[in-house]
């Protein structure tokens, strides 16, 4: 049994105002379009965007491993900040537990988004680099979704 504690940060610049980028996180029907557990596997997504609200995603049954993401929103400042805590399980085994902070800053060109994660990665089932890779893919898909919505 092992625990690796690591923090990491990634950021993106989007050519859209903070309200539009924030809305893509807040609206479950929009978030479902870019928040996927994997580029390679179909997943389901459900979210209730409010402090104390829960969010979940899972890969399709029959995939291997079955990945489940479960989160709770801890703090929301409209248009500025989202803080959530979440865990990932793989085939029913807890792989990581994290605190994620997303901030949205207005720039002349649009929005500067910063994502910071503080994680406990468990028993070699998950890692900071794996979480960072997954989040990077999600933020790239967010860019694609933002370009298609008005």
C-alpha cells in the first residue's frame, strides 16, 4: 500500500469571456460534451452545479478497467472560481483523491484559466502525470466545445 502526494498546475487561454468559459463548467449538458474520462472509451456524466452538489462520470460497463469519477463542489464564485474534491476508482479500487481549484481570469484576449490539483495517488493505480494528461485532454476538448456554442 502506498500514497504519493503531488500537486500540479496547468493553464489555458481561451478567446472567450470568462462568463462563457465558466458556463461551460456550470451547465451539465455542456460539460458532458467535453468532460469525458478517456479519449478512447465512452463514458456517462451527471452533474449538479452548486456548492454541495455532486458530479460523477464513469466508463461504460464492460470496459477495462471500469473508471468512476465522483466529486463534490466545495466552493463556487460565479465567473471566477470552482473548487471541488473528487476521487477516481478503477475496478472498484480507490486510485486517487484530489482537491481541484479552477480559476477564470479576464484578459484582453478572453479568459486565462488555471487548474490546480492537489492529489493523493494511491497504490500505483494513478499518478499526477496521468491526472494531468487527462485534464489536458479535457481542456483541449473544452476549447473545441466553446468554439461550437454561442
